[in-house]
C-alpha cells in the first residue's frame, strides 16, 4: 500500500482530524503564509504554530459548520459567518484590519486607510477568510465524507471546546500583537465597533432562509472546468486587485466595490464547485516560496494536486448523474468512481 493510500485510509477514519488539518492547511501552509520548512529546521516552532493555527482556524470552521447543520442553513449563512470569523481573527486578534504598519498589509495600510481602518485590505481579506478559511474546507469535507455532509461531527462539549480554543487563541494573539507593535493600539472604539459588526453578521446568518444559496441536487448548467476557471479568478481578484489599484492611483472605493461584486457573482454561480479555488492559492504559495527555497511547499502542492484530481473525478461524475442518483452513487474519498450505468 502506497504512503498516499495509507494517509487517505487514516484520514477517512478520523474525519475531525482531517477537517482540523485541512482548515489551516489551505490559507496558511498552501499559501506559504506559514512556512512548512520549519518542520525540518525548527520542528518545535512548527508544531507551536500548527497548534495556534488549528486553535484559530479549526475552531472557527467547526463552529460555523455546526451552525450550518444545526440551524439548517445554506451557503450564504456560511459566508456571512466566515466574514464574522475574519473579523475575530484579523480585527480583534491580529489587528491587521486597523494597523497601518502591520507587516502583511503593506501599501494597503496607507491606500484606503480611513477612520483607523484599512478598508481595501479589510474587504479583500474578509472575502478571503470567508471563502478560503471557512467555505472551501467545509465544501471539501462534504466531498471527502459524503455520508457526513449533513451530520454534526461534534457534541455540545466539542462546541464548547471550540469556543474556548478560539477565545484563548485570539487573546494570546492579541497579547502577542501588543508586544510586536508596542507603539500601536486599535483602541476600545474600534474593538467595540468590530464586535458590533461581527454580531450583525452572525444574526444575519441566523435569520437568512435555509434555502438561500443552498446547493441544489440537480445537474448544474456549467461543466466542472468552467466552474473551476471562474472560481480560480477569485483569489487574484480579492487579494491582488487592491495592490494594483494602489499602484495605479485609482480611488480606493473602486477596488472595494469590485471585490464585493466579483465575489458575489462567483459565489452565486460557482460556490458549489469550489475545487477550482485551490489552484491559484497553491500557485501563489509556490511562487512566494521560490526565493526562500521552501522545497516542502512543492510537496504540499503535489499532494493537493493528487487530492484535487481524486475529488475532480468525483465532481465530474456528479455533473453526469441524474438527480435521483446523486446521493447514492457519489463515491467515497479514496474509492474509484462507480460506473454511470449498471
């Protein structure tokens, strides 16, 4: 049995572990925001960062997935809750939504900064977290474990642990940011404002109809390749458009509006074929790692390629099956697609 097959078998028997590893794996390690090379050069630091990322991303995605299932909501609610999560991480914990000198913000700390908020950065990053940190892991989990797609995977105790993990992680990151940027503080006003906005998004997600942006069980009108191409445009559109607009001295309101409109168009047409969203972030992480010789990111990209190929076969079959056969014929992760006709 190959190493990949053994890994697939292990993850199939531990669905919660799969989700916890997948969730920070996409926005952090696949994009090279967190360096995989630390696993070789400083494994203790690597696992400390991994634990922090799981406590943050893993707790968030478990809570939002449980809300989706227990509240019987659709993808629109997931994306709204993803925005609320992004405010917790990037606003309350890491301050990047406000701090104009935060390391990852760059020129967007000046371009579009108004009333203490990095608005262009905020809009793009909240869309990113909503889709890549929350929506995409939940979607992929449903493909990998179709039998668990509409089932809760944690108990009330698990929900409490997730809330505690997200809270503790956020507080520790808040204290860390206070040490890194001793001369900057967002102030109580921005923190309270962030909490209010986050609460509004949560309440809106709770009140939305359950069938709003709910995945239909009919054959989609687009094929998988068209979905993938459109989905692949979201990453450069949301995170790179602001930088280009700043360089071209375009009014900051324009990239903000374009980001929102573009995200709405993509997510309302291609939200149920989000496999295509994986490829641009993997390519970005690969390019970002060239200068630092991060060989392990290449291994991660190859694994994602194999993983996506397996899921792609499942999704391609999904588009060919009749409506009544979708739930019964969709193969499990690691299995060969069932024949279309008996």
